[in-house]
DNA sequence: ATAGGGTTAG
């Protein structure tokens, strides 16, 4: 009796395992995977776990942190850790952009004393390459040598790719030259390394010497020429390539966009028999870059199935072209669309920028709530956008906190912070930041000087502002209308209207309404009819519909007792309907 | 399994 029971038990166990194994050859949903794991645990079938991990990795199309957490949980609680599941998990994480996590798992695997495979190394190297994690990459390279994997093509190729991405072409070339066996991927890796470091000549040499080229080799060199502005060579390569895919077309379109030839880009786009999401984004972003919001929107509306990326491109288009209300409105539409999208970092970068342009004090806390709600992780891009927003809302300390927390302080970050100090009247801090920036070999741009001049303006430091303005040419910069506008404002507020007018008269370009408006405002502050009239005439001509200019001049007339002139203007103002632009309220979103 | 095209901040 007992004997038969044991035998029956064995039989059942065998059946279960057979069934489980076949189950683990099919695609799983996350829920199924969880159920199977529970079953495995209850029945003590732990040796099946690696198969489960592998199948989860293979089945996952849409990555989520909860899946990653689940996989890690299996690894950490496994009674018998095995190298295969760990390698699968490392690959899984590095494929889905979780580079830090992937590297962490690699380190854990080493600590557990599990023997790494070529699979482990290439995955962990990929994670370091993509996250430009030099220390990690170098330490893995050392382990590769130690474990004797330096003869494996996959691992060597991953190393070439690592050093290419790190920008260390000397080492990349050294590893590459030592390779006995090279495949197309190895060649492509060294090729893209040269292209990334801007060495098109070496890249071309490699390309011409490749024993075998695939569509990726062609695309790489094509986009290299397109990016350096040699669109003719890019086009010639495009014509000669034996096989084309989406990326080939998109790279060429992008090249035409960058060279300012949006018509050719559009013709190519129209000729494409099949377009993918990236083709549409490239075109929308192209129109955005050259300020053609209407054409961008037209394309966006033509697109039947919109995805997150196309929404991002269109929202960015509005934000970049000073239409913050439209940007926010589209953001709302995106959240309320039939197919809901989870906004990501890209979406929020534009949305924050839009809020900042609107200058709504309440935006800051709303944004933070929203970002938390969607699980958005802070990065330097977002932090820089938030610096600007908080500074505009007057919370300079919060802006400083964000600035101090940046991984890398670049030109845009410094400029945002300088501008933030500027509008908050912290001229000394702005100068300090500027000097720090120059010390760090970051070259100021026109926007940086807008921030600096704003600082001097708010502090009323006329001479310092003048000196700063004059120093722009030492940095190879030609002041724009914006800079002249600030200078006119600075001089004008100080009562130096004559000087301000002279500055305008000596401008190398046509002054815009901002410049004349600054003079008009200053004239009204000092009740100066002479310059007020001159400035006003220009403002009326440039922006006939803006009543504020007429009202300023009316005030000037009234202040000197010219009541008739004042009344005449007030009549005109009353006749005009004040055109109020309906805004889209950010706070209405829930 | 390893690689190519696109969207973000002042």
C-alpha cells in the first residue's frame, strides 16, 4: 500500500513538472507568472524558478517596475541561487533601461559567488555602456579578463561598445584590434564609436573596410553625414544602400530638418509608403524647430493613432513656441483621451516650461503632486525646468536646492539659476554663478546674458549692467532685441532717457516692440512727453491692437496736463473691445 | 542577445 502511494506521488509530481515546463514555453501574463510562482513555492518546486524567470523576461513587452520587483524577489528568496536566472534578470533590467539596477544585480551575483557567463558580462556591460558608468564598466572589464572571457565575441563586442559609448576610442580600438573573430555587430560598434566622437573620416574608413555591411552600418554612416550637415553625401548613401528601413528614411528626414530644408524633409516624408511613429515625430519636431506651429498641428491632427511620443512632440512644440496655454490644453486632452497615456519625463519637461511661461504661482505644487501621481523620477532636465518655475514663483530657495542637487550643471542649468537670481533681485548671487560657470569652462549664451542683465536691471545697477552688456562681444555674442530691451529699461528707469534713445538709434537691427515698449514705460515713469511720443508711435505701428501702449501715452499726457490729447487716446481705447484670450486653467485638472 | 532613426529643460 505504502509503496503504491509513493509511486503514485512520484507519478503525479512528474506530471506536474512536465505540465509546468510546457506551460513555461508559452507567453505569460504578469498575473499568470505570479500564480505559477505561488504554485512553485507551495509545492517546493524551486528548481523550476529559473525557467519561470526566463519566461517572464521573454514575455514582457511592456516593462513595469512591479515586474522588475517580482523578478528580484524571486532571485533574492531563492533557496538555490543559480547563475542562469541572475543573468536573465540582469539582461532584463538592462534591456529596459534599468541600468543602475542591472549593475547592482551583477554585483550581487558576484558576491553570491555565482559563476558568470558571457551572457552575464555582455548584459552588465550594456548597462554600463548605456548609463555611461565608467567605473562599473572598467571593473567588469577586469572581471572579464579574470574569468577568461576575453576571447568571447559577444563579450568583446560589448566591450568595444562600452568604450565607444564612453568616448574612449583608443581603448575601443585596442579591444577591437585584439579580436580574432569579428562579426557585423563588432564592426558596427566601432563604427558608431567613431561617429559619436565626431571622427567622420575614421568612420568612413571603417565603413569602407567592413567585410560585411548590414542596414545598420548603412544607417549609422548615413546619419553621421546628416548630423554633420553633409546632407548631399547622406542622400547619396541613401540612394546607394541595398536595403532601407524606417530608420534610414527617418535619419535622412532628420538631416533635412536640421539643415533647415523643411520642404525636402516633407517631400521625403510624403513619399514614404509606410511611416512609423518616429517619422511623424521627426516631422512635427522639425516644424516646431522652425516655428511653424500650424503645420506641426496639421500633421498631428492627420495622425490617426497617436501615441505618447507624438503627444510629447506636439506639447513640446507649443511650449517651445510660446503657446503655453495650448501646451497645457493638449496635455489635458492627452490625459482625457479614449486611450489614456501615462505622461513621462518628456511630457513634464514641456508642461513645466509651459507653467513657467504662464507664471502661475500655484503651478509649482500642482506639478509636484502630478509628478508624484505618475511616478515621475526627477532628472537634470526636469530639475532645470523646475528651477525656472520656482524662481518665477519667487521660491528662490527651492530653486537653489534643485540646482545644488543637479548631477551635472550645464549651460542651461546655470542660465536658469542666473535668471532666477535676476528676477528675484539677487544680483550678487547671479554674478557669483556666472563666474563659477565660466571657471567651469561653460561658455555663456545669449540667454545667460539675458539673465545677468535682468539681475542688474532688478537691482538698478546701471553701470554694472552697461559693463556687462558691453562685455558680450568678448564672448563672441551679438546682443539681441531682448538684451537691448533690458538695457533700455535699465537706463530708462534711472531717468537716462536720452541715453536709452541713443542706444536704440545705434542698434544694428530693427528694434522690436519690446525695446520701444521699454522706452515708453520709462517715459511714463518720468512723465517725459518727448521720448514717450517717439516710443509710442513705434509701438502703435508694430502692435496696433495692444491698448496698453495707448494707455501709457495717455497717462503721460495727463501727467503734464495735456488733457485733450489724453482724452483723445482714452476714447480710442474705449472703442476697442478688449480681446481677452481664454486661458486653460491648470488647476482645473484633477 | 549584442547595433541604427525620434521627442525634454534656460
